[in-house]
C-alpha cells in the first residue's frame, strides 16, 4: 500500500474487495476473474471464480503469467515483474468513483508482447490518468506462449468446443464476462465497454472482433499498431498460420517435454513448458508462433485475414507509428546483403525506388531501408487494407498516425518506434522520459481523443480539427506529432509497391 493512500472497499456479488485511494483515484489490483488454471485446468477454458470468504486484498498486482525473458524493450517495474506464476488470471482496475450509479465508460487494455511476454501490471499501463478523465480503466493478464495457445489433438478430443489452442483468447473473453457481471460495482457501465491494445494487444482486439463468443461483451475497439489485414505470407511463423500448423507445433512441444500423454504434459513443471514452447523452429519466429489461430469453431479467421460481414460491427479506431519497425530491425541487425536481397522479393521492381532513397551498399542506409520496408509491410499497408475493407462494408474506421519523438530521445536509432505512443495515451510520460511541454500537450490531446471515443464512438475533441472517418477516395488520418492535425495517409514508394504486389 502506498504511504499516501487509504483503504477503500467495493462489493461485488463474489464478495468485498479492499483496494486503495490515492490522488483522487481508486485502484483495485489483482482481482481474480477466473479460477487458477493449474493442474487439470492447464490447457482448458478458464473457469469462473467462486465467491471468496472475507474481504479480498486488492492492493497488489497479481503475478504475471509464465513467460521467457523478453527479447526487446520491457516496461515492467521490477516489483511488478519478479513474480510469475501459472496462477495468473487477474485484472486491475482504476476508477474515480465506486458508486454503482456513476455508469462510467469502461476501457479494457490488452497488453502486447507477441503473445509471449507482458502483463497488465506494466508501468506504462497505469490507469490513474485515464480514470481521472471519467473512465474505468482495466488491465489484465492472459495466458501466454504454449500455456495460452498450444493446440493438440488430445486437447481437442476432451474439449466441449471440439477445438484447442486459443486459451489466452478465452481468458480475455472470461475477463470481459467478469466485467459485464461486476464492473458496475466500480462505477462502470457494462453496456459501454471499449477494448484497446497495442501490437499483440491489437491482435487480441482483432481476434475478439472475429470471435462470436465475445459478441455483446464490448461496444467499441481500438487497434494500435497491429491486428490489421496482413499481407504476410502463410506459414508456421506468420499471422496466417493454420490450425494444422498449430497442431504440428503442439506435437513438437510434447516431444520436447518428453511426455507420452496429455496427463504427463500437464504434470510437467511450468518452466519446462515455457522453455519447450519458446525453442526456435526452422523458419519460425517464436514471437509470432503463438498468435490466435482460426480453428473453425471459436475463431473463424486468423488475425491477419480479411474482415468480413460477420466481423463485429462496432466503432473502430486504427493507428500506427511512423517508424514502427525500428525495434524489429534493431533485434536482428541490418546487413546490406539482407536488404538488397529481401526488398526485390517483397516489392518487385518497386524496390528500385526504395534503393534510390536508401542505397543498399551502406549499413546506415540499409537500416533505414529495412525499417521503411517492414514498417510499410507489417503496419501501414495492412492498416490501409483493413480500413478499405471496412469502408467497403459501410463501416469506415477512424485512422491515426503518430510521429512525435520527445526532445530527450532524439537519436538516429530511436525515432517514433513501435510502442512509443503508449505513455502518451495513458498520460504516463514520466515513464518515457525526455519529454517537454509539447509532449504534455500531445498526451492531453490523445487522452481526450481516446476517452471521447470510449464515451461515444467518436474521437473528436472540442476545439480540435475535424477527424473524418476513412475514405479510400480521400484518405485522411489524424496525425499526432509536433502538432495535432488531420493529414494525408502516409503513402510512399514502398507502400505503393506493396499495393501493386497485393493486386
């Protein structure tokens, strides 16, 4: 408990919870939304929690779900990341009032991390600033890696759904069901729920848009840097991996565990399961292997496939960051030969235009060229394609593009990277560092837009320029950078080359 906080109690149908009040915000941490997925419940759909005896102590984050060491930047405070446990299905909630009559919009954040890492306790996701703007802000943990997304014939045979492999997605559905039933006790409106997330969290949002079981549990959605209609090729490491790919990987994990039965797999220590699920396969990236997979029952299509008439029809906001792929390029390095060989395979003759802008024979230029290639291929062009498909269905979304680099972070290898917009959205610039008053104003604008969207489905902010919905004939995005203003969609030579290749 913080030294300047006081205890506060909220009462749900499951029992009372003791949280804390500080600086005008109530926070309830480590709330169990499902039974611990231990023993025979490993690789099963989450089970509803039972009532607890006495007040539930909700002043400390629950443990993170088991995961391997992060391969890239992490934003978890040490005190929030040291504890990992298979008993990890907890959510956290910030609100300015626990009055059930308040009926505040609810915003549910789904964390990123490639479905391999992360937790709802990460420091960038502190919900106090957004709660002060009149929403109930919720973060949560969901099962990751092989524990969250392992498919296997034996699991399929025992499942009432006749499928396997999307347990992490079912966790998210269970958390939304818990909020439907109990969020009013914290001043939230169960009839006005916005799901939003970044990277794999945005992929989670897209999966929930496609999941019939999630219908009616949320009413608006925001995808930040992920979950778009991808142009990635199918395969065991891509967003479009098939259910058959996942079953094959499940058998491989069983072999790595040295288990002869499902019972033995469930008896293996969780550390062994995490290690077996994280081991690299040929032509397979472990950070992508565990994305939700279309199984024809729980999930009709993968995160990267085209939207369709049965995709949930809710107000939607999509967006990306100017230099998304800087982190990706930094993770494997940029070699001129790699760049020179990869660009023509992706862009065809359009690679010549990219090479004129970023020649392939210099390492620094190869870095910028690969960053442009991957940013466009994974984020900018797929977001356009998804927006175009939604517009064709009569559901045009709102689009944004984030370009700001804080003055204390200006470096040729930093720029506006994947994840950079998160502390602006949450009002947690102190976690980012290097910011000035212009960053503070930008964060104010983004918080206002996100909350306005959660409240009404329209991100328009009083006094700001009009933010139109996407129109393929006149594509406009709201640009969040040194200024906040609508502008043209960021389409360059790489983007146009990808459009031509897509056909």
